[in-house]
C-alpha cells in the first residue's frame, strides 16, 4: 500500500453558513445538528487531525450573501484557497455583471447553483440557464454540478454535450447508488462513462455516505464505484472533498477521506498528489503559492 505524500492536502468541498444573517431555504428543524451557524473554526481541529492544510468553500444558497460570507471567511483564514460562489444563471445579464465583479477577487474560483433543490429537474437545461452556462464556458469559469442521482447525472451529460468547453465538476461523484437496484447502478455507470469521455469534466470524491451498513454491502459498492471513477477519469480529474458540515448528518468529518484512501490504496505518490490537491489546484485555477503558504 502506498501512502499520500506529505504535501498540503486540499479539501475541495467545504461549507459555511449563518442563518442569523442569511436565508437558507433548505435548512430547518429536520436538520437539527446543522440548523445553526456553521463557522470554519468548528472544523479546523478536524482538518488538522487529517493533515488538511487548505480548503475550497462551496456555495450553500442561491444568493449573493452566501458568496459574500464565504469570501469574508476566506479573507480571515489563509487556509481557504478558493470560493465556489453563486451567480443567477437564469438571469444572464445580471449574472454577467456579478461574475465580472467576482472575477476581480483572486479567491473566487467557480460557480454553483442549488439545482438539486429546484422543483424542475430540467431547470439547468432551460434556454436562459443554458445561456448562463455558455457565459461560464466562454469565461473559463468552472461550474459545480450537484447530481442527486442517476437521472440527474444524465442531465449533467446533456450539459456536457451542449458545452464541451465548460469545466464541469461533478459534486459527490454524481451520487453513486450504494443500495439501489442493478438498473440504477448501470444507469449511473453509463452516464459516468459518457462524462468521463468529456475531457473538461471532473469529479469530487465527496458526500459518499454508507449509512447503516451491517453486512458491508454499501462499503463494497462504494469501493467499486471509487475504483470505477479512477479507471474512467484517472487521478488527474479526481479531487477529494469532505462535505462538512453536511457530513455531520451521517458521520464524523474525515470518514470519506478514510474510505478513499482504503479503496484507492494502490495509488502512487503522483496520483495521490492529484486527488489530494493537484486536481483542485488545476481545475479551479488556485494560486499554488497560496496553497503553499497555508503550510508555512
């Protein structure tokens, strides 16, 4: 078994939020453990325990405040090396103005919309939204795509067909089925294989929760899915993400990293450098000097 090299590890998928200052419609009492302000200092001890020296903050609400809060957090802590923010893709002219301002900030590295929270599963394919994606494609700004299952992964495949120049980042490996029937697994694999054939599509190894798994079936499936992702994308298009604090609804921070290390234990040092920081640095255009500074 090889071990990851001792270099700065980047967690490419972390969140912060504050319901006392902003609006997060998806939050509520049903998410009691995280239905409150979740600030970076809460997770920094766990990051240190896992040797993670840098992180990318990712959008949690479809509004400007959420992005501003992340940028505020990033300016207060040098461990934050990038922010994936929000622009209203369904309002291309408004999005263009906001994007122009955000791109003046070296901490801004990408865009995400909460497409999995919208009633219309095909929202991202609407003509107005498609125009917004075209704007990102032309500007070279990565887009994080949240796929809530195999059907949504098919929608991601359509986005990749329409926008071959768009840097598309699949959050949570496109939600691979860990307990669904074989038909769902085959559907997920089919769409993932197509997406892997698009050279500007990347995947985050994040949000992969086993839940109650007494017979180890979910663990075996996850290991197989992770190895499939490595075979299809190669290490140079995979990145690790811890998904804090959403992970706290399922497990303690770091379990995903443990699972990735277990499933991909044969990676050589160069491949580990990709998964644990190099891919995120390249895809998001993060200044390597900023990453290096986090460990000094």
